[in-house]
């Protein structure tokens, strides 16, 4: 929320995709998930629950996974994997779940300072 508040006006968009493929940690409905996030002041976009791995993976995750693998391959190993994309939607970097989003602020700001290729 701090990143969202600080960088939204510059173009940052945080997109959250709940997924129940990891230890069934996201069993609720879309409304349950939104209400839970609202308790923490989440203002970013939260989409419907999706699958991120396997044949039924959402196209967004098929795309970002095909562009950026980690040391264990392209599949997503756990919730809260983060993908940093540029203004053109090109995946630039991938971060493991334990990585604190606040530690990405300088990387995000550097991307926000670059114009989109289509500009």
C-alpha cells in the first residue's frame, strides 16, 4: 500500500491475482478476498482467483512465466511471487515470495522514469 500510494500518480499499477494452488491458502470467494484485503487498506487492483501453473493457468501467468524463469524453472512455487513489468507490459524481473515489495521501490522508480516504447 505504501508503494501504491507513493507511486500510483507516476504510473505504478499493482495487480493482485489470488490463487488457491498453494496449500489451499486462498479458499474464499472474490468478495471474501477483497474484504480481507480492505482490512489492510489495499487500494490496488485485485482480480478474480486464477490458476498460475498447469494447463489451466491464466494467460497473464503463461506469458510472464515464459519470459522469466527462476532458479527452479518457470513454474510459480508459492503465493506472492512478484513480476515487475515495464510500461509496455514486458516482464523485466521476477522476485520470490519472501522478497519485501518495499525493497523494489528503486527498481520500480527506475522503470517509471523510462518512457514506454510506444511513446
